């Protein structure tokens, strides 16, 4: 596999290298999906935990 680091993305203060075999756009789209998924997941978790906190 001809993977190479395209750019470093900062995630929570950590520099995370983004690898891409060929499709740079596809990788950035996947990364965006993952990040939005994590954000929505933590939001849902926070919302779900609110009744227990009250």
C-alpha cells in the first residue's frame, strides 16, 4: 500500500496524521464523518445522562 501522510489533524490537542492511499477527498470526508459522529454521540450521551443528573 502506498500510504503517505497528507496532513496532521489536531484532535483534542493531539496531532493525528491523516493517511490516504489515493483518494484524499474520501479520507477527509471519512474523517469529518467520524468527528461529527463522535460529537453527536457525546451530545446524545450528555442528553441521555441529564435525567440521571437531575
